[in-house]
């Protein structure tokens, strides 16, 4: 869910998702947001295990769950979310 015009990005940091790739996804997303000066447009949260371990790594953007996310895939998801925000 969007809050105050920002994209809400939640990344699962439970041990399964973290070890299956969300460690790299977290670092990739932080670097992407910093490089593109988008840090102030994203409310970034970590979450412990969401119970979707067999579908991980998992992230949520504005409440929508994305499964089996790779670092590159996470960048695409964020870019798509920004594009959708501009369309509204």
C-alpha cells in the first residue's frame, strides 16, 4: 500500500529468503535507489519470515507479493512500479 506518495517496498529477510538471494537483492535495490536518487520516493522495510519460504525470495511492492525474485528482477519490478505511479 502506498503511503504519502511513496512506493512501499518490503523485502523478506527471513533466513530462507535471505540465503536464497534476498541478501543480494537488498544490496542491489539499495544501490539502485541511491544511484538514481530515488531513496526519498521509497519506503523501504525489512520483514522477518512471511511463511512463503517455498516461493522465495519474496518481496512486496505496494502490497503485491512477488516470488522467486532475483536482484535484476527486483530492479524491473521497482522500475515498473515507478512507471505505474507516473501513469496515475
